[in-house]
C-alpha cells in the first residue's frame, strides 16, 4: 500500500531535536498537518513559525513525554485541532554513554521512561484515534543499539530493544485495526543527541559528526512511511554492523570486546 501523506494528521515527539525538526519539516513538505511535541517550547515555536512560513499547518504542544497527563494533553490537543489522528511518530529519546557497572539506577530508569514507557503509553492513548484514522501508522525511531546491544550504551540498548520488541508485537496485533507499524533503526546521525547524553564517560570516539545528516535520515523515514516499510535500517555503519552480527555473532562480540579491553587497558 502506498501511503499518501497529504492531509495526514500527525503527532511527532522530540520535535525540538535535530531529527525531530528535520522530520517535521519533511512531513510538512509532504502535506501532513503536524503537532510538534517536546519540552522546549521556545524551539518548538521557532520551528512552528518556520513551517507556517512554508505553508504548514502545525500545532505546538509543549510536552514532557514521561508525564502521563502531558501525554494525554498532547493526544487530545492534536485530535481537537486536526479532527483526528493518522500518524504517531515516537521520536523523543535520550542516551547515556558509559559502562553499566558504574552507572546508576536513576540513569537506567530515566532512559527507560523516555525511550520505552513514554512511546508505548503514547501509542496506547493514540490507538482509539488511529483506528478511526486514514491509512494510520505508528512510526518508532529506535536505534542500531536496539538490534545489537553495544558496550557503553547498556541502558540505551535495552530501551531500544524493548521498543523494537513492542513494535513487532504491535505489528501483528494492530493489523486487525488497519494500523501499520514502521520501525526505524538508524545509525549515528549528526545533531544534538551526543550533547544531550545523561552521562558521557565512554572511552571510544563518538564521532557523531561522521554520521548521516538528519535531513537525509528524515527523507528516508518519510519514504519508508509512504511505502509502508516494516523496518528501515539506515546508515552505512548500522547496516554493516547488523549484517555482520547476523552472520558472525561470536566474531562480532569478540572484536567489540577486544576493542573495549584495549580502551580500558590504558
Ligand atoms: N542522533 C543519533 O545518532 C541517533 C541514532 C539513532 C537513533 N537516534 C534516536 O533518534 C531520536 C531523536 O534523536 P536526535 O538525534 O534528534 O537527538 P536530540 O537532538 O537530542 O533530540 C532528542 C529529542 O527528544 C526530546 N526529549 C528528550 N526527553 C524528553 C522528554 N522527557 N519529554 C519530551 N521530549 C523529550 C528532546 O526534546 P526536549 O529536550 O525539548 O524535551 C529532543 O527533541 C531519539 O529517539 C534517538 O534515540 C538518534
């Protein structure tokens, strides 16, 4: 099924971030009406002004996705403004960079709240509206760490694995309501993610500047939503890591563990 995004009523979380801004811009370009959600109202207003200047129909809903009342307000506001909901894009996320043994329960819980519980509960709240929607879909921005747990990303990997598992279960559950599930599995992307880490104690080079641009990623996400892809693995490094790990899992772990040992031998 080819999905026409013109007139689609969408919510996007994490709309103040690098990927969220690019994705909202791409959705508006495709003709969707978009509710922009994140905590940073100032950045959302600036984005909204720019998108309105391009003819976009957008709504700003300041939202902390970890707070149940605010999630409800987000869904209610979008439905009231647009008269329904066709697309929920769960994009808000946070990372933590450092080894598990000296991390904290607080970091573990925060990462799980933002990256797992929030999108899952937002999806639950959206389902009654999506089932009434036009070519409805839930789009989840996960990570390569959600398909291969990586050292220094333990909490983050776990949160994205959990979200991907939920997407897989949803896909077959939601089919009877005609609601599609698109899972996005990106590799490193240029932008704010590395600046917003809860912790930054890892030893390898992060090199996020060598990643994809959020604009390229967003074009590919919108393409995948239009084509109703089940899963989009994107970014050269992510594609090769997951492919190599699929065929040579022991060797992959051995190579990664060897690198970790070298880094921590210093
Ligand atoms: N950048 C990468 O290399 C990369 C790679 C793979 C996957 N991803 C995933 O892509 C998504 C977007 O990341 P990004 O690169 O755009 O990072 P970013 O620039 O740091 O943006 C993160 C977004 O999440 C929002 N957010 C965080 N905590 C929130 C909360 N409690 N309530 C509401 N919004 C919250 C932030 O908004 P406020 O701070 O304004 O609330 C911001 O809009 C994330 O899910 C990330 O895991 C990123």
